[in-house]
């Protein structure tokens, strides 16, 4: 790793009532190669990040006629269609759990993931005027886009709880794993979004690939079918798709599916981490071109 | 004051524009079609973006620009369109990276490159204030503290909770500027935000910026409004085609810039007699524009007077000589002509050979804000024109001090006294 974009060091200053005794000096110079991640700067701008998330949520709910209902309509209707065609007509097995809730429990984190992807991939281009006129760590933009989906997730989750009540399934102590799985979803969503949003600035057709990508990914994830259809070792290898770990984990934690998908979740976590870390590095490297190209 | 706030050292910024078309053979086309995806991926991973660098034209928006700004200084950046002013501000605001050189910034920077950045139409004025404040770098506590001030400054209290899409453009601007005006960074970078809005709004902005400058903050100000620059800034730098053309006191730099724009000299003088053709009976030696306290200048405020000083040499005794100055405005309309023989003691006399210096004062509260040019002539009424200087001096009248609302039409806009009385006051029935 060569020269970082910004170097900060503290200098003692005399005089001037306006400056604190310890003033930071910012050095602006061309960066070469891989750029330092500067995550502490992200922390310094956390208030802005909060405001961007708040703005994304507010705007989403103010603009749509359906408002909050949209967060529920998408997973519920997908569940209905799947239940009819895959569950009833196709007779796909569902690990002993009623098919509708089997698939809905997977759709809740999945919708959070795919919505995050579609919002974030165009987020940089959509915030072009901000990026061209104000300085802030550009990572805030896709992070805000992905995180703002948590509100929708919460609503869809309510419906899931309602369904569990209906089917008489009561979760045990395993629900403590849910935040971990949510974190895994967030990691994956963010990791892929960083790659996509950075690429989208240079290739504007990336955001048109997203619907296609998410469709494929949907079927590559055991939402409509159980992963037990696969035999080992394929099943574990399959969980390189991080959403596999998420979905199986959700089902296990909430609905009491058979064995704990421990190894699968571990593999998924590693894959997600790899995507995230590489995504952050790539994003930071491309960041200097954003204001000029967007 | 004394420590450096901003130091710019050999900053350069290169942009790639367009692509030169090259004649391609089929072999080339096929070869590049196969290689292209791999080349593209390689470029992407290196962070160079999608554009093919080989055949592109490259321009230097900035080249080898160096200067220093001390704490507490208010420095203006002027130059024509495309000179690189906005690029310089973007680099200092860390929005884009320099290609060469470096800059050092000592202190917290607040950048105002646009008014209303981040405003969203669906959100209310209140919500946008918080959002915009956060974007500009204020934290929530700060915005809470200043919220009432901001709303009062913007004069949109009644509408603060309606979505901004219902605001008129004036309200929108006032609110946006109000938020920006309450930024309190150590270093403030401002880019032509005063270019939008009506005269009243611009005055308010100037006033606020003046207050900010007086608080001892360092300000870097880019504008085309020369009046604002001379009013607010102590020093100025001029950029031309990406390079630093000159730097010095605001008055000097603005004057030099304006004269180079108009193609004329602020002070025209001819010391070499043989270089001037025409009659030798009367020769103009120099013409100058001065402020009331005899400083050379190129801009006056609406409420200030301007001295015109003409030095000329009379070679032979001449009777009935008149020396006149003519004022043309930017529409090429002759505003007035005035001659020294308007003074009775100079009318109809004989002027003996000598060097004469004539000064006349253009009164304040008369000329419409805008650009003017002065011409001079020496002639004998009804007989001959001895010498003429066409459009040799240029000056601006700025809107500062102009209390006339709305803006006036007409060649001049004098401030006249009006006396109004009512019939009912005089106890008469009409």
C-alpha cells in the first residue's frame, strides 16, 4: 500500500483565538495505488450517515402511495406465488415445515438483501450533486442506502411473527442468533453494493443488470426449496453464497428446522467478509474518480 | 494573524476530454474487440475507470498554481470562465484530487460551492435545514442551537413545515443560504453563490459574508462580482487558463483584470511624443480615474463619486479650447459629455503653452450599476477637433449603496428628492 490520500497529524499552534491549540493539518495530494481505508473518518461523519439514512427512509415513505405497505407486499406476494406453484403444484419438500412459512422466513432477509442491492447500486449516481459539491467519505452513500432497508425489514418481520402465531410455531432460545444472521445479511448486501455502486459510476448499465442478477441469485438461494436437496459436500460448498447461510440460519432459529447449519453459516460468513473487505478496498480506490465522472 | 491557513504548492489538475477518432482496419477492430474486455477489467481494477486513456485529449484545468493564505485573510479568486477557479475550490474542498502538487489546510473547512446542496423536494423546510446543515458539516446539536436564527434569517417561518417543493425560488434560496450562512468553520470557501437571487438577496449575502470576514475567519471567495470582491477581500489572485496570472491587493488585481478584459489601460499615458499621430497643438499626456481620496481605482459604488484626471500639454497659444470627457455605457449609449469650458473662467480664454491638469468629479447617486467607458477630446468649438481618445478608460459602477428598489430603467438612475403633500392636510376639499 503506497501513499495514503490524507495524512493527519497534530500541530501546536500559537496565537489566534479562533484555532484550538491543537489544530489538525490536512494534506491534499494525489493518491497512488491502493488507498488507505480511513474508517475512522467514517466514524467522524457518523451524524451525516445518520441523516442520510433518515432522509432515504423519509423520502421512501413520503413518496409512495402505498408507503409502508410496500415493505410487506413484495415478500408476501412472492410467498403466495411460490406457495402455489412450488409448494402445492410442484410439491417441493420443505423440511417438514408448512411451505408458506418455510419460504416466507427466507424471503424476509432476502428482500432486505435485494432491496439494499437495488437501492445502493444507483445511490452514487443518484447523489451526484452531493458528490460533486460537498466533501464527505463517499462510503456513506451506499451504506445509507443499504441500512435504510432495515425499516422495511422490521415491517416484514412483524408479518413473519404473525404467521408464526398462525401456524402455532413458537421460537426457542435459538432466536438469539437472529441479530448475527442479520449482520451477515447486512455484510453481504453492503459488500456487493460497494462493488456495484462503484462500477455503476463508470458503467451506467450496471444498474440495469441488477434485476437480472437478483433473479438469478434468488434461485441460487434455498428460498423456494430446501438446501437439503443437495448432498454433502455440495451443500457446504453451496454456502459460499452467503445468503444460503442466512436463509438456513433464519429457518433454523425461528422455525426449528432439523440440524444446526453451523458449518454453512461459517462458510457464508467468510465469503461475505471477503466480498465486503474487497469491496471496501475497491470502492476507496475508485473514490477519487467519482466527482469527475459521476 | 500570521500563521498559514492554506498553502497551495504547484497544484495541477488534468482532465481527459473526448477521444480522437482513429481510422481502424478490420484486423485492428477484431484484435481490439478480443483484447478490450481484458484491458477494461485491468483498467477498472487499477481504478482508472472505463475511459481509454491512449487516444484522449488531455487538458490542464490548473497548472503550477501556488499561493498562501494566512489566517484571518479574506482572499478573492477572480478570472474569466474556464480559468480554473471552480476546479481550485473543488481541490481545496477535497471533492476532487489534484494531479500534481499538494495543498495543506490548517483548520476546519466549510465549503459553499452551491446553495441548497442536498435539499430534497419532498422534505419540509425544517427537515431540509437539518439535512443540509449535516451535509455542510454541522452536527445536530449545532443545528438545534442555531435553528431559530437560521429560520429568522431566511424569513420563511410560516412555511418552515411545508415541503420545499411548494416554495418559490426566492424562498428556497433564502433558506438554503441561511443554513450556509450559519456555518462556522475556521476556513470558509465560497464559490459564486451570490450569482443567484435578486439584488436584495445578494445584498443580504454580502452583508453576512462581510460579518463572517470581520470575525477573523479565513475566507476564500470566488466571484464574478468585482464590487463584492473589492468590498470584502483584502487580497486577490487572478487565474487565467489554469495558471496564476497575478496576485496582490484586491483593488489592484481587480483593476488590472478589468482593464485586460476591456482591452484598455486604467491609466493611459503617452510619454513618447512621436508614437502619437495627429495635431501637435494639444497633446494628452495621461488620463486617470481616482477615488475621492486620490487613489487609482476601477470600481466605484453607486453612492461614491469618481474623479477623472486629465493631463495635457498645450504647445501653442489657443483660443476657445475645450477639453471634454464623454461617458458611454455598456449599451454604447452616450450618457453625457462634459467640458472644462462649462466653468466660466475657462470659457473663451486663451490657453498659453503649458502642461495642464484638469480634474472633474462625476457625482454619486447618478450612474446605473454597470460598466462604463470614458472618451476624451480636445477641440475648438465650431472650428476643429484637435485630438481624440476613444474609449481609453473603463470602470464599473457596483450596486453597493444603491437603495433604489426595484431596479431602474433609463440611461441614468439619479436619486431625486420627492416631496409629497396631501390635499386633505391643507384643509381643502378637492
